[in-house]
């Protein structure tokens, strides 16, 4: 087990740009075996001394080490084979089917009574028995997540849910509770698989790395130093595409009469085509971002993306709110997008979001400017701390403007959980979508640009 895990770590280092020979990898494994796997710092120092040959490789090593061994606080849990693997429900003994059912019940009881820390440990142990280095495309994450869950013994939970579904109301309620718990565990497993793919995907080349960055949730993007470059590149590509569409759109339809008349001087040959010009719409975009701690990463990238496209977007006014509401347009006019976002988050981020108060403030400030050429984009999770939702003000806004779009960083299954009140806002939105990654953001901005033509 330690040899395989260390081989995976060496492969991840190579993907991060370090040149490591087979002999150097062997020396690192020997050094790790000498110092042991229980002391994280000694283990780290042994690997660093044998694998880092140049000072410029130090940062890449530190970043890869931190991410590779971030699953548990104890390196040994991911390396040592001394901890006995837990028995899985698929292990049928000589007693036959009855014994297998008993083992399934035992695994189910063990899983559902564990504390979160014990569950994390079980996940780490199950992951240590898997080889994530073979993941080559992002679509394999679902398969590896399923394998990881089965290694943890979650098949016993699936069996119990099927049994409870056949019972009465109490059984059905218990089944629903188990489904919710299973979904939470699945999200933890998916996060682990996603981190492993991010780690080993680096060796697949820049294209695969960019594909990975575009698909991961915003909260994981800070691990990538090149994400700002990717955001700018995506914005430029989308801006170029939009400019081509606009050029074609403004050209309009072929004006056959003018073309034929102009061709008379050339013996009826249409030497020059004439087009019916379409009037340019004076569109305006107003963006309202929830910058509270739960969605601040999504707000950061939305604002960076929009202002990286200022050459093609119409007039953009931006607002942000958390504990209070304020306009932030001037921040982006005076500073670069990166600096402006940082200043906004420092000034406004916090807790205690009040959507009703935000809608009222926005209406007071912008009522006179809202018209049929205005698009309002709201980014937030609609978690209102059980305060009045203010949907009637959003309805007033919707009646005045061209369209209201709502971007929610959370999965749709959570849009109305806890203190979230998305169902109160949806009737007043022309479009509401999940916006949890750069891929989601690019598709949404592309749709916005098409709608502004």
C-alpha cells in the first residue's frame, strides 16, 4: 500500500512539472520507509529532500503535497497498510446467503452510527484501496465516486432503502431520511474523487487541466494559480464569438432591390451586396451579487468574467450586498477586475443577508433607470435567514425591465432547503439556472449576449 500511494504521489509531482527519475523515486520511498508514515512533518521533509532538486520546484512540491495528503490529518491513514481494511458486504463466507444478509445488516449499522470524523476516516481508508491515477477524462468521476461508495459499504444502505420503500408511512419517512444522508455522503465522496482528478489531471496536459478547472465548483478554483488567466482567455474567446455574431446580426437581411439597382451600372451584375441595417438596441445590464461567505467565490468569478468582457457588453452597473447593499460600479472603473473584486469583498462581505431589504434598496436607487432595455442579473443562494423575502418588490422590478435572470451557485435540490426561498422568486424570473462552475458561467453569459442582440 505505501509503495503504490507513493508512486501515485511521484506521478502527481511529474504532472506538476518536476523531473523525477525512477532511481530518485526509489530513494524517496526508501527514505519514507525509514522515517515512517506517522509523523507528517518528518515524512514531508524526507520526500522533499529526495525529490526536490531545484529551488524553483519547491512551490510545486509544497502545493502537490498539501493537496495529495489533504484527505485526512494523518498521513498514515492514506499510506499505511497496518490498519485492517473493513469488511465489505460483498464478502460471502461459507455460510451462504443468510450470513451475507447478516453481514449487510452489520455494515449498515456500522455506517449509520458513525460520527462525521469516523465517516471521513472510513472514506479515506476506502480511497486508499483505489487507484485514481487511471482517470483520464472528467466524465469518469461518476464511476469512481460509485466505486468509492461501494468500497465504503454504501451498498448496504442502498439495500435498506429498497426494503423500507416497500413498507408503510414510517418506513417511507425513514427511507427518505436515509436518502438525504446517502446524498450527503455521496457529495463527500464526489469531492474526494474530484480532488484526486484535479491532482492527477495535471499530467494530462494544459487542455485537460483547463477542462477540469472549468468544471469544478468555484470553491475549489483558488487551488489553481492559472485560473485568472483562464477566465480572461474564456472571456476573450466569448467576446470574439459575440463580435462575429453582432457583425452578422447588424448586417441584417439582403436588400435585393438596392442590390439590383446598384448592379445596373455593371450590366446587371450585382458587384456589391446591400443589406438592410438593423437598429442597434441600447441594452443595459444591472448585476446584483450576494457576496456573503457562502457564495462569495461565485460572485468573484461572475464579476471578473463580466468586466473582462467590457468591450462587448453593454453598459453594466454592478451592486453587491451581504450585511448591507451598495453599488460597486466605480470600483471596477478605477481598478482592475482582480483588485476591484478584492476591495468589494473586504468592504461588503459578511453574514446576515436580507434579500427583501436588498430589493427595496435597489428599487429606490434605480427605479427611474429600469426600462424595457434593461436586464437584471441576480447571483445568490436565496438564503434569507428566515426574514421576509420581498418577492413583491422583485415583481415590480420584473414588470419594469426586459428580463430578470437568477444565478444560483447551489444545486437545484437545495434551492428551497433550510432558509432558502427560491420558490418565491422563480415566478418573477425569466430564467433561473445553477451557476456553480466556469462552464456554467460561460454558458450563461453566452446566452445573455445572444439575448442582447
